[in-house]
């Protein structure tokens, strides 16, 4: 199968190359044994839990964290244009938007901490990285750490 999948990807390929029913996109091709061994070796040398983020964190959870970060970034970028007008109006707009962005960042922070602990990283390491006491992190995770208010 590997020999069928591997084809020349140059401009001077055989006629009808684009219509070949056996052509498979590179991301859908099976991983070589050498590639799998490199990934396993990298995981063995990795600090913390020794596992790779994509291998232990479900895609839905990764997507939600990314979405929260993207939303916060979008909110913050929109603030650049609101700094004209009456002081009270600008301050109100900035404070509301900054508060909303801070909530999104906090939700992403909590979800990332939960994902790291669920992925096998010791609670003490996550607490050190987040710069909070272990007991506070433990309480946050057991008392609805998955809630984000968004």
C-alpha cells in the first residue's frame, strides 16, 4: 500500500496524475514506522507527564481552549478603535470589554489547567506553572473548574 500511495509530486508527473484514484493526501497517508518511533522517543524525553498534548487532550477540549483564546484576542483588538469620545463613555466601553476579555482568558486558563491535570501532569507542576498554591488549584478543579461563564 505504501508503494501505491508514494508517488512523484513534481510538475513532470505522469499524464492523468491529478485524476489518479490511488492518490492520497499526505495528511491521510499512514505514518511510517520511523515516524512513529520518533514520536515515541520524543514523548519519552518530554518533561512533565511524558505525553504529547494532542495525544491526551480530546479535540473538543483543545478546540474550546483555542476558541476562548481567539475570542479574547478579538475582543482586545477591537479596543484599539474605541479610545475617542467622552471620557466616561470610553472608560465604560474599555472596562466592559477588558472585563469580558479577562473572563475569556480566565476560562481558557482554567480549561488548560484541567486538561493538563487530566492529561497526567502532576497537580504540583500545574500549580507552579500557573503561579498559584496547590490547594487553590485543587479547590478550583474540584469545585467546577470546567465552568467558564461563557
